[in-house]
C-alpha cells in the first residue's frame, strides 16, 4: 500500500550521524534498490572507521557541510542528538536537500513550524522518522480504527518501561513517550486538546526518569502514557478500548503482537424511563472471540525508507510529515511543562499549518 | 506473626450484609475455632434463605437492629454498600460492639474521624477490611521494605484493570484503587502529601470508569495507580522500584506472585569533579539474580479474622485500624476532587488522630 | 446441544464415596432442578459428618448396600478408588440402578466388558465420568475436528505435569493420562492400533511417577502423552496439528484456553516430475491469523450431570458411555505393559461391543 | 573460565560453507582479536559474492581444496550439509589443519571414530560445534549439576518444536534433537545405555518430521526429547528434576531463562516398618523459593571460537571434542533405528575412544 514498484531513477542519500541509529539508516538505504548512500558524516572518527570497514565504497567525513555541499546528494537523513535536529535540518533544506529527521523532530514548536515553512517554500520533502508508524502492527491498528471496527474509541493506554539508558539532555518523555505519541496520533487521527503530566527525577541534576501523561480529547476519549527508565522488567503494551472491540498491542510478543477482543459493555437503557435504578440494571457485558491478525513483517525502517523515496519522486506528503512531527513536539513541550507543575492542565493550541 | 494460638473464649459475631462479600466473612468466622456466627442480616430475604440453607444454625433477620440489640454478640462485621458504612458502624459502636467494616471505611474523612473517635472513647476495636494487607504477598513486600532490602524506595506503580462490574454509587477509584492504596500505605508506611488524578466516564450519568492517580511523597518517592472497569484483559500488577532492588507483584500468577530483581543503577560520580559531562558517564547499570520467595498461602480473610479476634481479646490496635482506613478515604476524596479538575494538584492534610 | 430443557420428573441419586470428588458430584446433583440426592455413603464417618453438616437433609451411611437397597434411588454415582469401581458398579447395575462411575472405569478390559454387558442386558445407563469431555474447550475441539476445520489430523500431543499427589495403587498413567486419553478419543473419534510407552518410578516400591506414551493410528496420525507427578511447574497443554489448521489448548489460561492457528505447510509438488530435488523445493509455509473462540463456561460436571439425566430419561447412549470408558482402559492396560518392556510396541485389539 | 587472555599469536582460519551458519562463524572469527579469516569456500558463487561484499579482504573460492592447500591456514571450520562432514573433516585433518565441524559431527559412529583417530594421531584439535554448550544458561546448568545443587537427577525432559524448515536429507532428530542431546550429555555428564524412539513423517517421501525419544540411564534417571517441525507455536523448554531442586530452562524467555525451584518430595518412611500403608502416608511435599540466576550473555559462538583457539594453542581437549560429538551421533543413529521399529529398545554400546 505504501510502496510503489516503478520507482525509476536512483535517489542519492547522505547520512548525518553514525551513532546508535545511523547504521540502521545506512543499511536500509544501501539494501534498497532505489537508493544509494553517497556519504556519511559524524564528528567521531572511530564511528566513521566502522562505517568504512563495513561499506568501503561510502565516503566519510567529520564535516556534515560536505554532505550539504555535494550536488550529487538528493536527500539527507539526520540521526544526531535532538538539540541539533533543527539547525541541521534547516541547513539541509536550504541546501535544497529532502530531509528525513530523527524524532523528536525539534526541541520546540517554533523550530518545527520553521522547518515546515522552509520545506513548503522549497517544495522539498520533510519527513520525521517515526519508525513505529511503519510497522505491521501499527498499520493494522490504523486500519482497524479507520474501518471503524473498534467502534467509538474510549481510551488509548500505553506503557513503555524498562531498565534503560538514562539520557542527560532530554527527559524520559522526550526519549520514550515520543514513540507512543507518534503511534497514537497516527492510529487515532485525532488531536488531544490538553495534557496533564506528572513525573520525577531520582538522580540529582538529571532529567525526569519516570513520567505519566494523561491526554484529553473531545468526544469522550482519554489517553495515558506511562514511561520509565528504571523498571525491573521490560513492558511495551498498549490497550485501545472501543465501544465495539478492544485491542491489546504487546510489542514484546514474538508473534501475535496484536489481539482484538470482541468484548465490551451493552447499554439497554429504556429511553422513556428516567428512573436511575432501572437504567442501572441495564448495563450488560459482552464477551466474544479473540482474534490475532497476521501482520506484515517487513522491517519498518525499510518500508519507511521506501516511502521517503516515493514521496520525493512523486511529490507526495509523507504520512509522518513535518506536521505529524510538530504535533508530537507540541505534546512533548506541554507535557514537560505540566510535569514541572505537578499535573496542572496545559492546553495544546491548534497547530496552524497550511495543508 | 499475626496469630496467637491461645485465644481462650469464643467471640460471637454478627454479620450485616450477605451480598457479595458477606458469605466470605460468614464462612471464615464459622471455620475459625475461636469465633461463632450468631446472626446474619440482609434486607433481601432470598439472600437470607441462602444463608440459612447453607448454615441452618445461624439466625437470620432483615433488621440489622436485631444484631445490635443481641447482648450475646461481641462483634459486628459490616459488608454493605459504602454509603451505609458510617451509620451502621457508628450504631454498632454505640451498641458496644467491636466493628470490622468493609473498605472504603466511609464516604468522607469527617465520617472516618467520627468513627475513630467513637471507638477510642468506648475502647472498642475498629478495624477496616483491607483484605489484601493480610495476603502472603503483601506481608512479604512489607517485610522487604521494613528490612530495607530494596533500599530507598523510588516509585510504587500499580495497575488494576479488567472488564468489571460497573458501580453506580462510586467511581472506579473508590471501587478498585482502594485496594492499591491500602496495600501501598501498609507496604511503604509513608503518607503522600498530594495527589493529581485524571479520569473519565464513558457512560452518560455514570461515575468515572477509568482513572489514573499520581501520588506525591516527600523523599524522592512517587506513586501511580491505574484503574479501569473496561479493559479487555485482566491486569493486577505492581512495580516497586528501590535503589537497591526492585519488585514485581503479579497477583494473577498462580505461584511466584512476587519477583525480586537485583537490578538498578549505579552512581559513580566523582565528587571532586563538577564537570557535568564527566559525571554523566558514570551512571551505570547493575543486573543480578531474580528471586521469588515462597509465600504464605493461608486465605487472607482467615488471617484477618484471626487478627480481629486477637485485637479484641488483647486490646491491640489492628494493623488495618480506623486510622489506616481513614488515610485511604482521605486519598480517595482528594483523588476524586483532582479528577474533576483534570489533574490539578490536591494536597492531603495530615490526618489528626490520637495515636 | 447436550441438554434438554423439558426433563419432567426428578431423578433420585445415591453417591458412593465422599472423598476428593464425591462432594463435587453431590453439589452438582443438588443444584440441578431435575435431580435430588437421597443418600451418601463412605466408610469414613468423619467425611459423612462433613456431608451432613453441609446438607442436613441428605441421609448418610457407612454401608453402600443401603444405597443399592433403597428403592427410591434411581441412579448411583460412584467416586471411590479405581480398584472398587468394577464390583460397586456391577452391584449397582444388578440392583437396577443407572450408573455414573469415576474414570478409569475399571482396572481391566475384561471388567469393562462385563459392566457394558450387564448394563445392556438390563437396559440401564452406564456412563463414565470423563469430566473434561464436557468442558467448553473440549466440546469446541470436537466441533473443529468434526467440521473438518483442521483438515487431516497429523498429530495430537499432550502434556499434563505438576508436583502432584503420588498415588500408591495406580501409576501416573492411570491417574493423569486417563484425562488425555478420554479427551483425545472424544475429539479424534478414532482409535489407536498400538502403543509404545516408557516411564520410571523414582520412589522404591511405588508405581511409575513419570511416563511417556506414543499412540499409533492408521491414516498418518500419531499421538503422544507426557505425564509427570514430579514437575516443578504445572503444565496442561495440548497441541493438535492438522494439515489446514493447528490448535493449542492451554487449560491453565484463565481465558483464551483455545487458540487456532491458520498455519501449516503447502505442498506444491509437480505430479509429472519424479525428480526428488524439484519436489523438495516445493514444500512451502503458510501462516495466517490466530483465533481464540469464546467458550461455554458452564461447569463441566453440571453439563455432564444433566446429560446423565437426559440419557436415563430418554434411553439415550451417553457420549462417555461404557464403550468410551473401555477404550480408555484398554489403552491404559496396554501402555502399562509397554512401559514395563521399555517402549516395546503393544497392539490394541479392537474393542468388541454390540453397538 | 573457558577463556585465556594471553593468547599470543594469531590463528588463521579457513571456513568451508557460507550458507546458513557459515556467516556466523566468519563474523565471530573476524571479531576475535586472536584469529583472522583468510579464505571462505562455497560452491555457490552468489554466496561468495555476499561474503566478499561484506568482507572485501577475505579470499573466496568455489574449491575447498584451496583452503586445505593454503599453508597459511591453521584451522578449518566446516559448515556444510552433514553428509559432507566426514570427508571434509578427514581431508582437513590429513592436510594438518585443526578442525571445528558443525553438528552432527558425522552420519555414522564409524565415521566419527575415524575422525577421532585421525585427530589423535596427528595431534590436532577436533572440535564439534555444539554451540548451545557455550551459552550462559547451559554453563550454569552444568555448574548446578556438578555442584550437586539439584541432588540426584531424576529426569531430563526437553521440548524443541516450531514451524520449521523441513530438511530433506535428515530427519527431525538429526536436525533438532541433536541440540538437546549435546546439551544433555554436557550437563549430566552421564551416558544413556539405551533409547526408545517413535515418530512419523507426514509428507510422503520425506524424513520423519515429528519424533519422541526416551533415553534410559542407570541410576534411576530417565530422559525424554520431543522434536517437531510442524508445531503452531515455538517451544524451547527443558525440565530437569532432581531430588533436591528442579530446573526449568526456557530459552525463549528474553531474560530469566533459567529458574531453579526448591521443590520436591520428602520421604519419611520408617525403615523398621514394612507395612505398606504406613510407608505410603509418609511421602510429603516440599516447596520453597524460586531463584533465577543472572547468566553470562556473551554470544555463545564467540565463547566457543575462543575456546577453539585456546585448545589449539595449549594442546587442550575441547569440552565439545570428537568424543562428545561421537556420543551424540551414536544416540542419533540408535534413535533413528528405534523409530523405524516403533519404539523398540535399542542399546547403545559403550563408545571406545582412547582418552
């Protein structure tokens, strides 16, 4: 669905940042038949040596400007710390390159708006690497919601905890909740209007390592995200409750990651009766079969990389475009603010972007 | 530890309410060698028939006053809807009976204080049926914390969700979170100073069926409770994170309900160095063995019933006394208020009870 | 499907044996509207006291002959050690009572044939208490096989292990495998022609406490049963492999006990080609959705008791009749013999019973 | 324990076979500081291209003789189909190379003896790639047994099933049970004296795809292995029952692969009493804590490759030497024979190898 087989000419890629995620980007762009990796930059030379040993034909540089200045290169993938995303992506766009940038897209809403504006003006693709959106499980959840198979959505609840690497520059919301927010926004296609968040830092001088976010939506919907860098067990579990069916997405299951339960409540209240007691007796339960659909197993980053190429070639808007990236950043900003105020509600202004 | 074998004379019990929980109280007080159930009351005669068929020697009545007026009866167990707890417990105390009352103890803090005062004045036992406190798993968690085996406690996180019976008179916090709060208060022996809660009702005119509570403590500790009547799967899981060890309590595990992980972070920062970058490099990880202790498997309600008798006979204060019940009610009240205000922080005043 | 609502007059029941299983029989026959329990016998008076305390209206006796001699009693349920099944069931049939006997039905094939003959001659119902056959999960498995939803059945594999009570009079095959054999025979509706079994006793002087049975069928089907009284964890898991679909039945799952996998191999061999190498390339894999059907949750023993009554009233043959009981006994006998000979194949003669 | 840090000069490696497992061997020998991969051979040129793209400095050839003839090369790793192991390993030994050969070592006992003899005569290392033996979990199980922490071993029970690639040249015993046998032999350090095996092929003309092996030992010990290429779910689970403690090894658990249960039976029989009934009353149960030790997480093949080098340099005998390989082959041969005879016991002659 996302892929187009007749993609014609090769797109030349430069990759900025070869730390944790960069090697995955390089590998996927190398393995695709429609892309070629021309150059990789990183300020650590030992990482560049690693890249060159593995892929002797790729050029390496400690100066990302070499990538921007290379007229051969059509598109740039940015896999550097979040604080550098804005300036690197802006420079790449100004150099006329299409951009695929790691999530979170930027540190602020303002920066996000600026990137979107620059990409629009230059008619370049700006895509955010919300990798999970391209997994078979998330695509299937989107399909279930889009086809109204769950009915009205009541809640979205996600837990992402483990004994994880403490970040020093961003708190656990920016590191982990960013995944859940990008999945949630894509699956629900609905924006929260406000957030209440709580959290704590257990290590003096370090950012918050545990956090809880509640997101308020119109239409009877609530969402909650629990993230923690200091949990004894790894949990990656999302519940989506609809009034027709309910979903459990457990990303640690080797197969059957998605389970759809034909369960819910039934309301058989007599509309003529105003007697509360009578009405109360008529809330019933419904339990039926459970079903676990087969999922697409292509590596998400490969699907995403192909989608990036398709958007470049066909002038299409990516499903994880700048606007999707910005919406996540807005929530991250608001949640961090609410967390500082111990749960006080912070409203999210509507994102103003030309469609 | 809780039990005393030489308990002497028999304590005569009256049970008010024979709906969902009453039969368990009757069964346990009948099976104990130190108690005798004299009378059961309920306003539904079909429930009384059931009681009489099963236990032909017990007297039954639709009027609880018959129990209070019976001079043979030493103690009363109250298993009625929460809205009736205060008036029934107060009447029982005034009639000179020791009282075991279902949780939540009362609907308001004020009512709770009044009951405590009445029991103190009359030198009667007032005990709240926080049943989980008397399970092997909770007793073991208390022991681990008391013996400082987990180190400083960083967080307490609990999830209690399932497709459950909707209550009409109380929200999901009063129905489900009450369990987690009673366990948490007992295990941590520490009081939160404020709560931020969020939640929603999906059924018009009904109380909130999903809720999230964050509890703030002094000393770097945070707690969170997630409760939901509308989940496709049943989850009963608590994580306790300490700086030495961490605990997972999964009450749905048939055995190995408690797992203790020798995991955590290590801080090897050089105190002489103020350089943030240097310090950052020194957060390390530690993972060791996991251990699942054998737990006491006596039915919790039996242990609790024996403790009630022991307190009556020896004039001891129950471990789930009126003060423990009041502390839970205070949090329930504050959480409900915060939830109405979409997460706004609500402070918990110190409970003022004569020790 | 098994039940008939219009059952008319009451069937009077006598229960012989009030040890482990007898109380369940009594409770179910008491709770049914179409049966009444008249008398219970056991040679232990303390067990009879227990029965009488719980059910004051039931007569008790230490002499089972009192039950057989009672003209009021229509049917007898026998829940005594296996060595007594034959003589008690025969006496009951001779006294003109319908019989529901615990599994295994008898100690030998010969005894089983004798009971069937007696019941046929007197036109009485002889039913064996293969309780699992009446569970929702087993009924659903039977339905799947009967409707050919799994395709040709390739294998039936079952594991039933735990730290269990050592029996002194029978080995682990007679205690545990009897369950699997009764389920398997019912689900497959197909008889093995031979068995190879291995096992061992770890306690001198005691019967085998661990055993492995392989059952050979015609038509490309194989079955295996693993039973063990000395396992650190409890396992109750059956796999059924068909060439269209495969089933996992995990009886310890609180819900979703049955999972049906749309998985298998595909054979696309070219019938014109005899070249082995070509053929080999054409074995493919197929994986599709998994589906967990909602199961009937009525207590199996209640369904079974109702079926017993229905058979008595309508002169129907029970689905777990004497012939089903005999088929299981034949396999138990043969497996025990094979086990003594360390796996040597023992053939099962066809059971000769007038249909 | 297995590793020696001071390994001095570099060992030059040739790898024969670059199909499924060869790339893992190449990668590990490349990453070790003490080895260098000189040449890779495979008869498929497309596989050699893959090798060369990834590792441009390695020589490739379609003729394995080039490896044997290369005087630079000290040792050869053989990762080809089992039918070629014997001739390739023999040729390598005759060419004076140390040999690491895939499991199963050979197709027959006779071949295995011949290889052992050749290696002994030439004073060369002959090692079999029983990779699992070098995992943290298996090393820990060996340690538990060696230190007598489980007490007397009662049984070893292993299940290895999934929807797996059908082999055309060997049956499922040679493909899957080989893993369990190599682990079992290493952990127990005890040899079975006979085997009874059953199994079936569901695809005409193809080898058996499901099999069950019972292994008989002296000393009250029994082992059983269940392997299946056609299971809907993946299971990798081993139970080891000792009279003091019991172990569950679940290789699919992401962490906590090993759980040790302090469970068992207690025998308090009165030695003076011969009364069977009295004795019977004295079998009791014991359940205590469960413990899951932290395991070494180094990749097993890396540990193994280092051990191979260590043995070459120090003239040591590998823990998975030719004798260990031969013992496994003997059981595979005997099991296949027993399976053809539907479970008939096949005795295993003592392996005669000069120590």
